[in-house]
């Protein structure tokens, strides 16, 4: 087994070496000076588009990847990446959302802190970065980490300074998994609001979270609206049916309009705390029992979204639900304030949100392996969570054996928590460590601050509302 693993590692390194040999040779010979030419000199790299942005060069690219990194001869696919180029003398931040890549220039927080270049990668099997036909068994965290490893190896000869991996939510999970499988690639990891579902069928941490988050007044308002939406299921489902017909929505994957309706309603409380702040409680109907059907509908639709569990809403996120049902796990919470007669399905498993034509089998050891590695081997890793974010109820922790690694919580923040929202001392420490890992340390921790000035277009803060219950 060890010989086989060494052979696989050698093969992966060989592929990366072959992928970068062309650009390294050309650069050494002084033949390639323009950054676009350097990027396109990498075998397998092709240009989709270059977009202008003051102070940067911004490229949308495709990179040829093997469908199966264990058997690279068995087909390839095009994986989309973007490069926000500052200067080859600057460090580089490797960003992924864990989903699709945006083709609009933007900077992650570590990119601004270190005044760095940024390489952003689309997660495999999110379109258009999906093999055709798709062998779904090749969508797992090791294959995705190996995608990142090959991109890093290809670009390291161009961007030779320090690299930091980052991402938020599923992107934070992705950065963590990458570090677990390829711990020698990055000089640091900054993982934001990354869930860590070690034991998939033990989710009591979420139940405890929902009894304490925010204030009792706010929790009571949300619970009452959620319950009322189930009490009024019949008239509101009639409204839902009309809404679906008007928009051409169907429910083949989830199975029925009734299942989709309950899934949306049961996401309501979670969705509020994931995307809203305590100050937003004033927008929730104060007396659900006397609220009109339209008021209940509007509140649920605004927070959960009645389009989310339709076939059309689920389809773009099939890769996520596939992973949730095969490796990542998915949360289940209880609803003690709702009579059992009103809850027909409860939190539905990821299997219900993936077309039945795609086989799925859960691997219970995948997250345990990552969690154990982080606790005992994390090195130069920073985890940032929001105090009021449900996804932080099950989080990563660092223990004995971890080095220069931290877990911080931003007070009062939701799924958009970041370093800037930490307490002053933690913010200073986190900023200083990011700069040090990037190879541009501050003189002292107290003096640590972002090196690049704020740009309203590039540095959009906050959390974007995403369809369905997912990180």
C-alpha cells in the first residue's frame, strides 16, 4: 500500500512538472516577459478573456485537468480559473468559493491584506468545469485538492513568492482539505466560516446553537413565523403552486411541491441567522398568529426563497449536494416548538436534492480524517467564524501538534465574518500572521494592517445570499 501511495505521489508530481516545464524554460531564456504570454506558455492553459482593471491585469482562463488524478490518461476536462495579476514580485492568494468562479474582478480579504496576486479556481463539476459525460464518482475532496495542486504547480514558476490558500464557507472547507492532502504547497491558509461535520448523524450542536443565538425575543419571532407557515400549509401551498406555474418551476428532483414547500419553511430560521444580523429582527412579523398569509409568505420567501428547492433552483448545486451526501455530511436540526403533526419530512437528506440517476454512497471516515489531521498537524492555519452563524456550531479546532494556528470568532457576525470584524487584539494578530505567511511581515503585530488601500469594487464585504441550505 505504501509503495502504491508513493507511486501515486510521484505521478502527480511528474504531471505538475510536465505542466510547468514549458513556461519555466521560456522564462529562463528571457523569451517571455508579458504576464499573459507567461500564463499562456503553460501547457494546457488557454485564454477565455482578459478584462481591464486599473492597477491589475485580469484574466479568465481554462486549464486542462485530468478527470481522475489517479489515472490521468482516462480523459480530461477544462477547469476555469481567473488570475488577478498585480506583480510577480508580490505574494499570491489562492482562492476558491467551493462553487463556481466569478468572472468579475474581486479581492479576497487576504489578497488585500498582503497586496497580493489572486488566483481563483472553479470547483470541479460546477459548470462549465464539468467533464462530459460526468463520472460523479470522481467528485471528491481528494480529486478537488489535486486540481488545486496542479494549478499551483503550473503557476508557481510564474508567481514564485509565498502563496496563501483561502475561501469562505465551502471555500474555507476546500482550502482546509487542500492543506490536508498537500501540506507543502501553501505558506498559510485562511479559512472563513468553514463547517466541520465530523459525525454526520450527530448534530446536537446545532440544536444547542438555536436555543442561545441572538435574543429570546428574536428567536420567538422567527419560530412563530416558521410554525405559522406550516399551520397554513394548504393556502400557502396554493400560492406556491401558482407561483411555480407562473415561473415554469418543477419539482421532479425533490419529489413534490409539498416536500419543496416544507424544505423552504424549515430553512427559514437557519437562513435568517446565516445571512442576517440581530438588528434585522425588526423585519420579522411581531405577531405571526395575526399576520396575513401574504406577510408570512413574504417573510419566508425573503429569507429562504420559494424558488430554491425547485428543479431549476437545485440544478446548479447538484455537485454540492452530491458531496454533502457522499463525504461532507449535512446538518439536521429539531423543531421542538412545532407540533409533530405539522412537520411531515423534517430536514431532508442530500439524496433528496440530487437526481436519482446519480448514485451516491456516504463515506463516514472522510471528515473524521480531515478533522484529526487539522487538530494535530495544522501549521500556519487561521479559522474565522461568526458568533451568530449556524454553520459555526460544528467547526474546526486546533490542538496538540498544531503550530502557529488559530480559531477566532467575530462577535455578532453571521456567515460573512472576516478578520476585519474580529476584536482589536485578534484582528491585529490575524493580520500580522497573514502578512508573515505571505512573506511581507509587519514590523510589529500592533502595526499590522492591510497593505492595499480599500477598493469599493474589488473589496465587496458581507455575505451573498445563496440558494438553499448550504455553506
